[in-house]
């Protein structure tokens, strides 16, 4: 077994668990403050596209990870819908993202499609990053999920480096930066809240 295969297997197993803490937290507390509703729609589209790209490059060891994430993002959307989160705009944004990626693939081929996917994680990570920093108290953001997403991104970066695959390397770097930024925001606000007198936390009326 190649070293790259070891990293992709570990990354895949970790990927399948990254969203579980976030899902459990929303179900248990009903708190979605600071959680982006656009994020799972973009994630659903991006991971579907990644599955197609990886299959086209015969990178079969990596396809279970992205295919599994499609299912988990559907679960996140269902949980948010159960909490009556405003999903209409998020659905439109996800549809537009699917159309953009589809246009690149059809017009310029797999090479350009893969390059676009390399930067797709920036599009996917922007909504949760903005939502976490826009909210004064992002108490709905799961530290466990974002810690695992950060570690997973590191593993994918090593995998992409071993294969000399630029799209995967860009994907991983974006995930690391976004994951660390959201973790820093969540940790700092929780520490501040722990030091403040207990008070009611009002949810923001608008969400990204």
C-alpha cells in the first residue's frame, strides 16, 4: 500500500465523522446561531462535483470520502429545515454554484473542472466563515466538527502533495485556513461568554 493510500483512507474515515458533532449539537440544543445555512448546500454541490472529478482521474481511493459527505450534507440540510432555518436563498445559491461548475466542466473539460474544484472549497468555506464572524455569539458552531475538518484538510494536503495534484492541495490549504479561523472565533467567543454574567443570547435575524 502506498503512503498516499494510507493518508486518503484516514482522511476518508475522518471525513465521514466531521459533521456528526455539528448535527448532534443542532439536534440536542436547537441552536443554529452562527451556523451558515448556505454552507451545506454549497458543500452538497461541491462534494458531488469532487466525486465526479476523482472518478474521472481514477482516484478511486478518494471517491468514498466525497460521496459520503454528500449524504451528510443532506442530513445537515434536513436538520436545519427541522429547526425552521431560512433555506430558500441558500437553495438558490447552491443551484447557481452547481450551474457555474457545470458550465466550467462542459466548456473547458476535466482539467479546468479540477482547477475550479481546487478553489471550490474557498466558495464552500466562505459562508460559514462569514456567519461565524458576523454573529456576536456563534454558539451554534460545533468546535468538534471544525477541529476535525481542520485535521482532515491537513491529511488531504499531504495526500495531494504525495500525488502532486494541485487541485487537492489548494482544496486542503483553503480548508486549513478556514477551519483554523472558525475555530479561533468559536473558542474566543466561548471564553468571553464564560467570563460574562449569564444573560439571554438573542439570535440574529438574518443568516448567510
